[in-house]
């Protein structure tokens, strides 16, 4: 059964802009819903995303059912940190792409969710069912997945107002100079390499704060925590590169091909926090490192020190006190 929801436009504005703010999706995703003949204004089918709504007009969205995509062999498993009727919190493995795309040939996180029979929201009207936010393929760690449209809307709104967020852990080289480093630089597509983003004046505003946690035993590398105040593509990696730093195992943003390497990029979404869509209580979840990252940290750093600085209260208090 398709689900239909109504929204009242209080002030005149573009249809796609209005729905994007109401549903918590991008204007391109709203355009997809319109293309699929899912959007009505005062019960009349809409064909164009740019029409101007009048004050107090009623907009109806007939959310499509999830389409059955061809089954792909899912050869990986995902740790579930928490699950209820509204949400699923997982620890995404490094090397797994979040959602299908024409360029992606292997099974994705969405394929795993479908394979497990997890019921997902369909609010985006495309093959990103249930996916509220994403992680780069190489990055591991915490993600929340919406299991129905109400949860998806509620969580998406938190991405906008910043009541949802994550703290990341990374191993960087060389070490940052300060205990707490704030980087505020606009990010846009690199003019020199289309695979990369870069700090460019005409880009979108981006802010990251890095907290030094521990130096490696040879003092060449550093364990850092990072809090993002915006959600730009490759933000942590780009802001580090702008300071001539890189994350171990990062092939795209590495400062030198001779730099020390790793099986994968050592970047992990360690803690996620948000307000639960049903209980309205603030919740947080912690995802352990995989074996690659765990072994690297144990080999290079003093375990007694890392145990202390990776305590969640220590990380949360570090940022609260310094920002």
C-alpha cells in the first residue's frame, strides 16, 4: 500500500523548496517524486518542480512503495547496534558502499538490508530506501537507518538542525600542532581532479573540529577525534589536506605516495547521537573498530593511553569544553 501525506504551505514558495523542507530530502529527490507522478497540489497532479505555491495550498505526496531490485549476492555481514520498529543502528563495515548507483557493481548496504528483510522507509522515492545519511565507502562506523517514513522525516530534520551528529576517530599523519584545531573552509569540487573535493572560496561553508587524542610511539602519527558541524562530501579528508595532513590509508587525499599505508582508510564514525523519533529521548551509540583499525592502533600506540582517550565521556567532554 502506498502512503499519502498532506502538507499545508503557509507562505508562497516553490513547490520543490517547500517539499524539500517538509520531507527532509533534496530538491533533486523531490523532482524524482514529481517525475513518478506522486505529487498533487489541491488534488491536481503536478508535472513541474518549480511551480509557485500560494498561501495555504494543500500539497499531497503519494509515497511510492519500495521496488524490488534484482537480488545481489551479499557476501558481508553488518553488526547491528540497536533495532526497534522505527530505526536500525548499525556499524557499517569499511569497503561497503551505502546505496546502489549505476557505477556500483557489488552488493551495497541497502542490498544487505533487503537481504535481511528489514522494512525500510520509501520517502526518497529512489534506491536509497531507509538511508537518512551516508558514509563514504571506505569509512566504517555508526549509521542510523529509518524503517518507516515518519522516522525518516524526523531524523532528516535533525540533520538540518544539527540535533543529530557523529564523532569520528582517525589516525592522521603528520600530527596536528594544537590540542584542539578548528577548520572553517568552504568545500567544493576540485578543479584539478574530479574525484576530489577541495577548499575553494566558491564552495559551500564547512566547519570541522579536531581533538588530539594520542601520539603514536614513534610520534609520527596521531589518533584524533573529529566533530563535524556541516556535512560536506569528504569533509574530514579535505580539511585535513588543507593543513597538509592526511588519514592513514587514504589514497585519494594522501600527501605523498610514499606515506605509510593501511588496508583501508583509518576513519571511523565512532559515536552517533540523535533524538529517537518515537520516544523523543536523546540516544547515543558507540561502534567498535574493525580488526584492521584495532590492530593498527594497538601496534602503533600505547594501549593504556588509547583506552583512556577513547572513552566516550572523555571525547564528549573534550569537545564540550573546547568549543
